[in-house]
């Protein structure tokens, strides 16, 4: 019997599996009860990332969504406004959590390619009036998922945060893929984090850990977030097993994100040779594929690709997304390119 060919899964960088070395680190982890604050591996992770980001404290959380929602809840009061980009993860993919979890109003603006301008923020700030909600927080995303993994320029973030702080508005950075932005630009994490009061970063995407994200910020904000995490059921016990995977990822999978970026460029170049597609060069690890030929039906194309062992995600009425990650090597990229060419040629 022939050996089954491995699937090239490009749906997301969340599909990565722990490497053998990561599994060993998890098995060997020293653990305690994190709800009591005595899991040394979790504490080491929180301290390391807080230092990396130039912040006072960190809080390990199960998911990026929880990290984002805790940032809102810990920095607002019910009835406040939170300024968000219309295509941001915190608005589109977190089930109205700004309203449900924090009792706040999402003030939605349309950024350009994921970039929120300082002018957009200043226009959203209204005069003090008992009829108006107070704008107290702005949330930005870097890299920007729906903009195709675009790196929001540091200068733009700095201008936005300066405008926000001048009006007493706090800044949260959804840095689920901030690691990618740092590697792509060579700008260290703390330089990006300096543009925000709080930053959330994921370990379970490009870094390849199985579970977990972190929220960093001031001691006061993280204390409030810690208390809210418990209320929301996010208090975890011997979670050092998972924190060990995150520490391993920081040690071994951070700099190698550059490999994902190179492979994403190759994937985009190869896909452009297929019939009926428009594919822009990615800045990081996300490739967006627009179906220009009306004969190409997204659902049918995805099905054909799947039958050839390649998985992509539909990302709009006529758009697909491919995300390169730790589990996709050069051979996988070439297999995906050949599968796409064959699938589009078949119509």
C-alpha cells in the first residue's frame, strides 16, 4: 500500500502541530496552579514577553479573542465608545464582544489597507456632552489579517497613538501576528508596543504553539484583566504545560518566520501563473487570491483543490486566502502551485 501524501493545509497558521522538540518541552515543564499564581513556567513566559514588549506586566490567556476582549474590558466602562476599523478582527470575528462583554459601543471607521489615520480618530472624538458616548479606546491591528497580512507602518501607528493620547484616548494593539511584522521589518517588538497602552500577541499562529496568547500592559491594567479573566472562566491551573510550548516557540520559531514570508512570495508568484486569478505580493505570510474569471466558482475551486490535497479558505464572495506557516515547506508550496494551476485550468 502506498503511503498517503500529506495535506498542504493553507487555511490558517493556526493549524500548525507541535514539533517533537516542542512536545518534549511541554512534557518536561515545571508546573503549578496558575490561579494561585504559582506556576513558574507561566510566570516566566509573562515576564519574558512583557520585557520583550517594554511593558510592566503580562497575562497569559487561552486565545487572542480573549486577550482583545480583556483589553477592552480593563480599559473602558459601560457606555464608552471604542474606535475600530471595519475590517478588524475585533469587530468582524469576535461576536460583538465589545458590546456583550464590556457594554461599549463600537465606533466603526474604514481604514485604508488596515491603517487607521490620526485624522479619523480626531474626527471621532466628540465634545463632552451628556448625550454622547465617550471615546476612550481605539483598537488597531498589526499585521492586518483582512488586508492580506499587511504591516501597518510604525510611523502611522505612532501618529495615531499620539493623536489618541493627546485627547485622553487609550490605544490597544491587536498584535496577533505582530511577530510577523517585527521579522518582516526588522523593527523590534518593543518599538511597536510603544505605540499602545496594551498589546495582545498570539503564540498559536506563526510561532506554532498549540494554544495561547498574551496581553501586556501596565501593572494596573493587567491586574484588572486578571480579575476579569477569572470571571470569564479563563483562569487555568497547571497551564505551564502550554506556556512551555510558547517559550519554546519564542526560542526556536520566531526568526524562522522569515522563511514563511519567502514562501508566501513564491506561492503568490506561482498562483499568478494560474488562469483567471489576481494575486498581489504579500508583505508577510498571508496570500489573498481574487477570482477574476466568472467561470471560477469559489466553492468548486476549493473542492477541486481539496481533492488534490491542498486546503485554502474562502475569504469573501470571490476571494480565497492562503496562509503559510511552520508546517508548510518548499515542497508543499510547489504542490499547492501545481494544484492551483490544474484546478483553474479545469474551470
